[in-house]
C-alpha cells in the first residue's frame, strides 16, 4: 500500500528538509493529523509541524513525502489519487 493512502497515526516520522531550519532532523511518532499540521511526540515533548513547510519520511521508508502535496484532511488524503514521481 502506498504511504500516501495509509493512515499515519502511530507511525514514526523524520523531517528531511524544511523551509524552517529548526525543523530539520525532528523525528518522533505522529499522534494527530489535521488538514495542515502533524502533531509529533518527540523526546522533548509534542511538536506541531506545519505540513506545507516540511519534507519527510514515514517509518524510515525510502519514499520522501512533500508535505505541501498532502495538505488536506486525513480522510480526504487516503482516497485521493497522487501522481507518481
């Protein structure tokens, strides 16, 4: 199953790139997903990451996800069709 269409709750995320340099390298478990944000439990607490400024991987997968392309509600993201890179 493609990661774009899978639920992301309780999965591990790692931020690979970001427009905000303080977010690069953030990793932890996704505890909540909204239309524009991901809430991640890290070692230092829960952080809210805006989707539109990060590029990330889920569960150490080789596929990198551009957060700006998945800025919709989780239930809409699961049913949407995405272009393959």
